[in-house]
C-alpha cells in the first residue's frame, strides 16, 4: 500500500466498541466500518415490520418516525429542531429506540402549521449544542476536519447519533412534496415487476459500500429497534406487499467503490439474480471523476448481463455526505446522479437518493438523519432508501 495515512487507534477510545479502520489513499477515501454481522445473521430481537414505516414519506398525510436532533443555544438555553412538513398534529414522540415516550407540553411544544418543535425547560428529550457535535483536532481516531477549520465533526462508530436523536410521528396537511420523488414506470423494470405481480420468486443482489452493508442501522449492533439496513427492508416490503418469495443476497462491503465492484461480478452471477441493485458513490466521491464512475458502472452492468442477459438493474444515486467534511468532493454527488441517469432505459432504473437528500438538507440539518456524523444514514435514512427503491417496483 502506498500514499496512505492512518491515525493511530486510541485503545481507550475503542474500549467496548467494535474495531474500525481508516485509510486515506491518493485520490480515494476508504472508511472501513465495523460490519461484523453478516447479512445471514439474525439479531437477538426482531424488528417489527409495520407498513406505515415503509410507506414513502412523500405520500399521504402522516410521516412515521422521522428523526431529528434538538440543538440548543448556549445563550438562552432553548432547543429546537425542524421536521419535513408543517405539523398539524403530533401523534408520538419517542427516543430512537422507542423505550421512552415523551409528553406534549412537558417535553416538547409546537405550533400548528410550523415545522419547528421546541423543548421547554425541564424536557427529558436529549439536546446538544453545535459545539458538542465537534471534537478538537487530533482527538478522534479519524481526521474528520470541519470545513471552517474549527476542529472535527463528531464521529459515531455505532449508535452514538441515534442516542442523541428523537423520533417524531406526525400528521401534516396533505401537500405535495415539492422535491424530486421516484415514480413507478411499467417500462422500466418489467421483468422484475411481472415476477412480483405473478408471485414468482424474485432474486435480488445488492452490491455496494458500507451504506448497503448496513452501517449504523440499529440491527447491526443488536440494539433496539433492531431495524435492518435498507436491502433487507426492500426484501421485506416486497415480500409483504406482493405475498411472494423475495430473496436478497447482500454482497455489500464497507469501504468499497465502483472499482471494487468490478471484481465482484462472479459473486453476483453466482446468486442467479433477476435484479441487481448497484449502490456506490460515497467512497468514489473522494476522487473519482464522473466519467470513471459511469464507465465502471456501465462495465458492471455489461459484465453481469453477459452471463445473465435478462438481469435488470436499479442504480442508486447516493445520499449526500456531510457538507462540512472537507474530504469529500461534494459536487460529485449530483454529477454521479447525472452519470447514472444517462445509463437508464428498459431494464435499468435510477433510485435518486441524491435529490431526496438535497431537499432534506434544505429543510433540516445533516445531524437530523445521519448515522455516524459524516456519510451513513440512521434508521430513518435506511427506511427512506427502501421507500425510494420499492417505489420503482410497486405499481401505484
């Protein structure tokens, strides 16, 4: 290995935590997350499937379990957070693992028609100051330098951010989401949709990086609410909705990019897929050009179709990384989305999480839905991934 730096691990910091590595190569960043639970392993407790959790957030008038992180002002002590839609009625507010249910008036207050929720004095809800979400330079095992040069972004290896976040289920006025949303196209993935509708077995393979492998989903750490990552959510939703057999083979590995994906074709083909989800971009975005990203994706599609001619594909345009993290080339995300969109056609669809996340960050903050502070979704984010992907396969 050449041209890499690695910050020494701090034994005290890793006490009781899973090991994690960090390598920075010339032109590429590799975040090796603690993925010690395989896709085949079952957690000690089981996540409870509820259709409303996987109903697309942009449909209907109820958003279920939207995550926020309340931020307080050290000057006056007030804490506030915003949700995606103007609130008409708050149904439940809980901590992220669902063990504590908070009370209106005592723990939070809100105004009808506003997206903002505030915490009164004495609230039991966790709140943090912006400074608490930073660390002095050189004090974390990973160099997550903030773009303003004032220290580093707080990194969460496991569920540190989830433990600071609050989940809100609320009713809002029925209004159209004014951002980009996926739409079902019967011409896009016709073979996969036909299998689902006819209750024929559907074999799906997911190939991607740590997001797809399940990083920062609560099931990975055997913690409540034990929600799996988005590939398993996709499998479960399709199986429940169509009442047929859906098999998911998750070949995703943390720290990988499209170059690595090209080396995994034989494993993909061995799973005999009808549908392949290709989900790269977060690690590519530290240095790979949009042209190279598109070419690698095109080559993966061609190599798989050479051996499985009727295979269909969903190309995932990644969520955004934290815009305050200087390592990523943030302009790459929309460029990658365009590169993937140019590859779509019969049998190839785009799952545009890039546009969804862009709109999220117009209304909320990265810390509201991050899993680790920099480049992973939390449980709510994994559900959004699943909502976008299943929409492409579900006739209205």
